[in-house]
C-alpha cells in the first residue's frame, strides 16, 4: 500500500464522484486508493465480502450501501470472463452513469455487450497497461498507473461525453490515454503482452526436467527471458482465451519461424555445421530478432535514450552504496538509471550507473580520484 | 577496460607463464588483462593483426615473437568452428604445454580433435560462462569472470596435471570451476543459454512487422524477454550449429508445447472461451512455466534468497538518489539489491531497495520519518 508522504500533492481532479468500483482486486483497489486520496467519493462492490473489506481497509473507498447516491462513473475491474455481464448490469441499473471496464481484452467484451440490448452509448472500454506480479487489494498502489499507457477503446456509438469521462479518469491517475479501436487494442496486446508471456512460459517449461547441474550454469539471459513465467496461470488462461484469435495468429508466425529453425538445425546435426543453408537460416532468425528488438521504444517513451554506463565495484557492506551515491551527488552528476549485480561467492557488487554520455568521463575521473574501482563499458 | 584502482590486490597466482593466447577478442583479451595485471607473462596471437595490436594496447599482453620461451599454457579463444584446428596445431607445436579452449560448444571440438592424431592427454576443454553484449578487446575486462561458473570438460585421456592447470586458471580469474563431461556441458548450455537466446529471438522477430502504435504499449515484460535478442547473428549461428543436436532436441519440446497451446487457442477461437479443454491447456503451460522458473537458482548461487522490497519515489534531479543512499547508510541497513525505474513523462523515479526481511519495517519507518514517499511491496 502507498504511504502518502509530504511529497504527494492533492491536486484537483477532473473526475467527479461518486465512483462505483465493481471488483476490488489489484487494479480496482489501486484506482480507489488514488481517487480517495484526492477526495473523490468511491464506493466498493466485490463478489467476495473479504476482498471488499480488505479494499476498504487499505483505503480504497467505502462499501456501497442501499442509500448511496447513484454513481456518476462505474469502473468494472473484474476478470475478463465476467466483465461484459457486470458492465451490462451497471448500464441497466444506473441510467445516467458512464461505465468503463479495465479488462485486458476488449473486442470480445464489446461483442458480448452488443447481444445484451442495453444502452451502449454510455459504455467506453479501457485497459490500463499496468500491473505487477502480486495480486489483490493488499498489493494496491495509488501510483500503479503513473506514466503508463491507458488504452481507451470507444465504440462507434460511444458518446463524446462518456469518452471524456474515461480519459479524465486515466489522466487523473497519472496515465497517458491512448485511443484505439477494440480490435487494434487486442492485436497490439497479442504482440506486446501475450506473446512475451507465452514465450517466457515456453522457455521456462523446458526447465522442469532440466538437470540441477545445468541450472547451476544459468546466467542473466535465462533469468530475464523467464522472469514473467512466474505469472498466475488462471488469470492468464482467462486473458488468452479472450484474445484467442489474435494470439493464435501471432503464435503461428512463431511456429513457422521455429519450424524453419529446426530444419536448419537438422541439417547441421546431420550434415555438419557447414551444411548448406544451416548457418544462414539460424543467423537470419537472430538477425530478425535484432531488428524487432530495436523497434521497442525505450522505457521513457519515444526512442531509446543512449546512456553511457559506468560500472563501479562496491564492497558488500552497509553504507558503501550510500557513500558511492553521496559522492556521485557531490560530483553533481544525475544518475539516469542504475543496476546492481552481485557476484556469487564474492563480497563485492557491481553497481552500473547510467549517465548522459557527455559526463561519463568526468564521473570516471572523479570516482577514481576518490578511490573507487571503475570498469568503463 | 578496467582501471585498476587502489582496491585491486596483486595476489600471487597459481597460473605459471608464459601463457600463449590464440584469439584476442573479448574473452581472450580479458584473460590476458587479468593475468598481465598479476605479472604472469602473456603472449598474444590473432589472425587479425589489428585485433592483436588492440589487445596489446589495452594491456592484455605482448605480441608473440620468434625468440619466445615455449608456453606453459595455451588458451585458444577463437570462434567454435576454428577452435579444434587451432588446439590441434598448438598441441603439436608445443609438446610440453597444456592446451585449453574457451569455446561455448565442447563435444564437437573434442570429436574433431580425436580425428587429428595429436596427443590429447594435454588438452582440457573449458567454457567460462561469461560474456557481454559488446565484442572485441576494446570491451575486455579483467573482472569478466569474477564469480561466474567456468565449466571444465576433461576427456577420458586428459592428464590430472593438465586438468589442474586449467582449474588454476579459472580460480585465478575469480571464476568457480565446475567439472562436467563435454556432453553434459553441451546439453546444459542448450537449456540455459541457447534456449533463452532462441526464444528471445523468436519473440522479437514477431515485432519486425508490428504496428508502431502497438509497440508504444510495450512494458517491462516485453523488454525483459527480448533483451538478449540484440545478440550477434554470426557468432550465434556458429555456436548453434556446433550444438545442433542438443538444441534441436530442446526446441522439439518447445514445438510440442506450442502445438498443444495452438490447439487450445483454436478451440477457444472457434467454440468460445469456455470450449472444452481450452482453459486447462493454456493454464497447464503457464503453470509448467511457473515450476520451471522456480528452479532457476538465485543470482547469488544456491536457492533464491528472499528479500523484502521497499520502493521509494525519488525526484529526478542530481543528488536525490545520493541523499537516499546516504540516509539508508545512516540508518545502517545493507542494500542487497537495487532497481531503478523511471516513469515516462514524470519527473520521478521508483527506486526499489531489496533488504533482508527482518529490517524492512525499520527501513520504511526511518525513511518516512526523513520525508521519503515509500511504497511497500
């Protein structure tokens, strides 16, 4: 949970309450926390009484009651398979409210809703691109959406006013609203979210029967590729079946590449490493991967910023990292990014400081003058 | 290159020179740098005169000459496809030297050598599990091997004395020697190194034709999975054809899992998300991925240490991170790991400090007293 410190400004929000949150898991409770912190009245509803009570306890809002004023905005934050039903019921129950949902698949929900015969002019789907590996209101964080894209998927019948209400919610929570159609959204998340999840799981699944000694050789590459393989199976199965058509199209491309790779490897295994076409087939895939990876924008949005990296060996005892950072502060150089890596069985860590290229030389000189051992990348 | 600071101890090494390095790229030059720094005489040979001169310039040793004393140890650090030829020639030219290589495939090289009719009792293959995304002597680093596993693959005929010489080299460079057979090694790297490389490339290759707007939604999951997709195609093609048999066996397992996944997705796409078996098939794969990922030992070797994470919002200006670390130092708590994440379009970073679980509460309280905004995970 977030402990609001003195740095939190209580700016005026555009979002008008009461807001009814249906579903008080990680996403719902995080929305509730952020709105409540800014004085917007939030009511909570969850199929699980204990989940609802937990969300109240972390400060996400108050449980709904029979005498509540009707909501101005309803946010459905439930698993994808129950979302359309909850949205339809809310549109019916609150004839003046804007209703949105935050499910990670969009076209199927839109399609289900069209079968319900409810007033869809007040419905605008959305999907905040935020999350974490932990679940439930206990992991809620009012800063969860800060700086993240929040996809908004109006339909052809969505009212302009309702679209504005959902955009305001995204902006109020610190996110960047991005408008696309439901289909564009589903195609995009198949590529940037569902594809990496499945390839990470496919890689990690091979390790179930791996010899222990082999795993002892694991390096950072394997750790990075398999990090998100720790995700929740039930939640992900529900997300993936809801976007099955786009996901299978992407995965068929993977299977074609994999089949081509396997036939290059077969040639090399049977006719030796210089077998006709074997090297070119493999290098072609790695090379396509180079091209694809280079298209991913940097963390800061836009193209990747180029930083210089300066790696410093830091003794593994209290205060050493503090001394390093306070000396970098004295030198007056801003650290753009930072990574810490420990060497196993060594009482030393490698602290990699990313700085703007123009100042790396100064940083190295100044750190060495202060007795630090520096490795220049 | 490493700038040896006052912290570098010049301990006595077990490795006896002269050492002849054949191949002066990243690995060869890094070995040369570390040995030279400790006073072991190193001679350099590279098919490329400019690569050899660069290695000399960074301090990796002296170019070999006609009057050199014969080497006590020869290290072949060349691409896998030329390694056996160079090892064979060295065994023939220096009848008293131990010869090792550092290629990332082992059984094929052993097999090729057996066809040469040279004295293989003095040959011991090896493979330091270290590297970086940059290549060549300019990226050399005498600390490259510190704390990394260094696999040593003696054959049935390798002399005990030669095995000891290669172990000493690994230990002298700060690595942890791990003995296995060449086949065990090749099977292990197919899983922990070649598999993640290829799945990362397969994922990234799908992005070549992705719409720009889709890529704008990319998050940390996609970035982690595709990080190593930026690797060198030529080098990797040569590594993979050299281990084609083990790699294809691992990839066939991936293809079986992928085919099962595709048939679950086909069912969901055609008969709806509740189609018989669709959810179970997908959840089964994600769940196997959970199990596999949990088997990867932590960075520190052994099982993963459990840390508590404390995330602090840090204003993006010089000195703030320094102030944070120096205050953590004052509090007297050691930081076991650290990650910095910037929010796009926000002048704030999220600094995640990993600390031993028993001290997280104290850290949070003390930081909040000092006015930091803290998010507890």
